[in-house]
C-alpha cells in the first residue's frame, strides 16, 4: 500500500510512504474517511527522513496520557519541527503548505497524534482546525461543547442524547471546524478521544457552548471578545506559540465567531441543563 486518499474536514488528504501507510490505516477510525477520488489538498509523507533541526523551542507538553514529552520548535529558516518523545519527528515548511513530513513511527498512539498534528498545522492554511469539543447534532445542526478536560463536555452531550429527541453524537474529542466560502461547518474526524465515533458527516453550527461546573444551571450569550476567549483555547495549543500560526488562528477564530453565536453555561450534570441549553441555542 503506497498511498491512501482520505477526505477529512472537507480537505483531501493523501497518505504516502509504503508500508507506513498500511500501518497508519490500522488506526481505528481511519478507514471511515477513505475517499479514492477526492482532490488532494495536503500530502503527508509517513516515511520521511526527518530529524529535529537546531530549533528555537516554543512548546513542550505531554502526549499519550502523559507517557512521553512532545517538543515543538522552529528553525532559523522558519520550518516547524515536532519531536514525539523517542518515537519520531515531524517537519512542516509553511512555504509548502501542501506537504507534511513524518519519520516512521511504530507506536500507533503516537502515530495517531502525529497525524492529528499534521492535519492541525497544515489544515489551518485551508481554514480547517480541529477543535477540542464534544459535538451533538440536533435536527441537522451542531452544538459544540467546549471546556477544559473534566468540565463535563461528554456528560452534557450525553444528556442531550438521553433527553432531546432527534439527536446523535458526531465526535467526542476533536471534530474539524472549517470556514470556507463564508460558511462555518463542523465535520466528523478520525480523532474522537476514547469514544468510537467516527462519522463522515458535516453540519452547520448552531452554537458553541463553553461549559463550567456550577451549583445551578445558567446560560448567556457572549460578546465578541468573550467569544474569542471561549473558542481560541480549544484550538490546538501549539498554534498560540508561534507568530505566523497565531496570526492565521486569529483570522480563523474571528471569521467563525462573526457567524456563529457562542454561549457560556454554568451547569449541573442533569436533564434540566440539557433542556436549558437546547432551548437557548436551538430556539
């Protein structure tokens, strides 16, 4: 298997690299997004000879449930590098936005994260960004629940599924939000956390819902500046560490919040919370 073509977030993705392609396609969820006739926007080379260049280190963080450290940096020529612990490397030159290079990675959880990273950094150029959220679909429109880990995103979407008719889950961790031709839509993706929910579907977005645990259920629509502060932290964190990425991310988030309302909700893990957010967002 030398090449596989995928459609993720409305973008055509080509995985190339011999045996490494078959290895990548063994990741749960990937097969759902195979699309042999899609027009290609991004090529991901999975067997590239990549090493960490002499870089200005911008960010270091834990990956794969804290099992190893990932480092992100930029070299003197403006090329981005990621080091995934001892497993491998990624290189991306913004002058060639259609190509991401990854060295061979044997450990599937790290390869899965590397592919998500590749999509995150290249997809931004095309107005497509993974957003850390849990997404519920109701009557053909999407609500994205945002929040820090442990704030109850999955709990709140599950309350919708259990209490609001005509609902289903689209993605439980990292759907793709895309701004294209003046429209904002959310897409299912191969990255859904620990929930096996890999759907090749996309919908217009009715609203973003930033959640906080409280002793009572309250909700209010946010002003523009508040909306930016609610959505931006749910985008890939490395984008905020480098000036060019941040500029592109600011443009993306600004376009999105101009067209989609954002709400902040203090909530309990009960059915009343689901009914309140449903009534407020969906009308």
